[in-house]
């Protein structure tokens, strides 16, 4: 038999489907790993330099074949960490209760080989299929010189990390029926980005759901305090209803919006209440970047910097004349505007809507005279926006970081670089605070259900709130955010941002905006300017209100 043939392997437990682009022409029943080696191999099977295409094909084929026939020991010897691989491979079948599987290799791309797995899991008379895609990488063994599979738990399942285990059994907790603000059911199947949110809600709030136990397959993390990641549910036990603040319509729009871009996140918040209406990430599952990320937010931070300047009397209002030169220098570091633009005879509104870096940094001089240039930003952020406080939103989230800084880092922090860190939740709250005129700490559950003290802040002074809304409206209608917000109606405002990240050729794209009683914040990794991908995501979500 040759390509396009399904070959049952030894033991009849697993099947390897040959005939993939990179595996055509191989008979898997007996395997042919004893055939001629790659040209780079010596008589002992060792080689040097980069692995060859032949080595990649042969090693990955033999590994997948051994895994498929249930020979954990043989598969383990084909990896660069045999002990860990053997333990994981055995656990895949034993603790995961994987009864059978079909592994279909795809084409090799350099040293990487992708494949799909359709595993049949059986437990207590119940059977279900778990289908997914993963990949492996072939590397040169450091000591042996052999071509080996670079062992990672993700080889078995993409969501497995070190210390995590695939398990099938009786659910450790009761099930929940998560409801949106109008009582509509929220499921991970319909809203994939909510999978980690629902797992956490189940861990924290399923107490009291008693009765017949449920059966499921899950990934159990190494951290005992972290929630399990449910992959399959065979039978549910008694469920407990958990009310959330989410809005199914806004969540659906958020799910579609982030799918347009690799590594995109968005959060939507209602300004009047602080209730979180949507949380979405692409890719889905695993680490919740939208709520737990911590990265420099770029020029979206200028909302806070503008408030700081108003608080300290450095500007009077939107029409105050200000300077926007091509560059400024602080503590020996020189900062520029995008493409070195400058504004002659400009106003506060002009510098904000066009996102003039140098204008915001010129505040350093007057603040330095007061001796508060290093502390003013963090104080304003905490005082009026709740940033820097500990937020208890109902599930895990990362708090914004706006630390006291010195020298060039102080100047950088004014435009959202340096040591300042936020996420999509933080910057969604920025817009919500400006629109509402007062900070309402975001929550994803009714406030009476929150375990922990909610962060509070002072309302924005009336003139400050009106000025910030005027500035954000100018950016949304005649500034850097205008293109993204052009299709958004209602009382609106926005601010763009792009943040440079070491090791990335493109900046991260950031955008925060509001329309009527909905605010949203988005970050798209390596997305470039905030007016592009992140702006598109936010506009799509705001249009779902």
C-alpha cells in the first residue's frame, strides 16, 4: 500500500492516516525507520548542522507511528526528553481515557510538521470525539546528534503546558448555567472566547450545585488554584445558574471582530454602571489577554496625561494655545512625533486629536518646577480613573501599572510607554470614565456577588470631564480615530495608540472609544497604528449596542 491509504497500526488502538503531503508513499504497518538515513547522518545515525528535510520526514513519521500504535517507549526515544514524553504519552491514554484516535499528518514546513487528531474518549459507558490540530518540531539532539522531536506537552494537545495533565472522569465541581444580563445562556460553543471565563466562574461559583455528578474531559493545570480547562462534557451534573453582566449581542460582535486579526483582544464596558458587556480574544482559550495582559498602551494613555495637565493647570481648555514641536529632549533622551510632524499655532484639541507626543512631554518642564514630574501621572490615574488600584471584577484580571519613574522613563510614560502597563479592560475603562464623568470599577458579575472590595475614585471635576469628552470627540470625528469611528453613530469619542515593543517589527495597535452607553478597548499585537486593526475591532463592538 502507498499514499491515500488508512493503515491500522499494531494493537488496533490508533490509526495513522498516511497520504498527507509530507508523508505520501509510506507503508505504516511495519514502518520503515530502518531504511537509509539522510545524507548528513554517519553510520551511527548521528548528524550535524540543521536537520534535513529527510530527517524531519523520517523522525516525525516514526514518532507519530509509535504514538499511534500505543508504544510510548518507542515514541519517547524519538524525542529529546524521553522520560517526560513517555510519562505524557502514557497519561494521554490512561488518565485521558483515550480509547482510539486517527492521526493525520500534513505537510512539513521546514522543521515543523502539523497534524490533526480525532480522539475517541470513553468513560463510564459514554463516548465522545475530541478533534484538534497540533504540530511538532524536529531538532538536532545536542549530545547524540540524532534528529529528534523537540518534546513539549503541546505535541499531544495544543493546550497542554508543562505540568498540566489531560484527564477524563467525574467532574470535580458542579456545572453552571451562565446567563447574560437579559437571561440568555452563554456557552463556550457559541462564544469561544468565554471558555476561560466560564471555567473560572464555574470554579468560583458552582458551589451548591449538587446531585448526580457530571463526566468530562479536562486539562488539569499544574497550579492547583488555577481553573481546569474543560474540553468535553459527556454528561452534566446538576447545574447552578450564574448571572453575569455580559451582553450576548455585544459578545457575539466582539467574537467576530477579533477573528479578523491574529492576537487580538477586546473588552466592552457600560460607562453608567461599569458592567462588562463583552470579553473576546483571538486565539481563544488559555491565557486571557483581554483581562490579564500587561503591556504598554501607547497613546491611549494620553487620556490620563491630558487629565493630569488639566489638574495641574498646565492647560485651560480645548482651545488653549499649546506647542507641538517636531521633537523634545528630556534627561538626554530625544522624543519625536510620528514622521516628525509639528503643529503651528495649535490648540490643546489639535494636539490631542492628532496625538502629538511632544506636546504632552512639554508638560515635564512646569511639573519639574513643582517637583512632581515623576509622580503626577500615577497620582492622577489613581485619583480619577482607579488605575493602580486593585480591581475585583469577579474573575482573574491584571491591574494597570503606572509606577513612579525617573528621567526618560517619565517622559515615555506620558505617552504610554516606559513602565506603564495596561490591557483591553484598562483602556475600555478609560473611555467609560470619561463618558460617565466618574469611574465605575468594571465587574463581570452583579456587584453583590463580587468577593473582594471594589476600587473607587473621585469623580472627574466638571470642567475636566467636559474637556476630555471634547478632546475625545475631536479625535473620533476629525483626528487619528476618525476613520475607524466614521461608521459609529451617537455621542462618541475615541483615542488611538501604538506601542513599540522590543523584538517586534510592528507596533502593537491600541484603541479606546465610546458611543452612548458603551465603551470598548482593544489591542492587536503587531497590528501597527491604533487607527487600523484595534480601531476596527472597537468600532465593530460599539455598533452592536
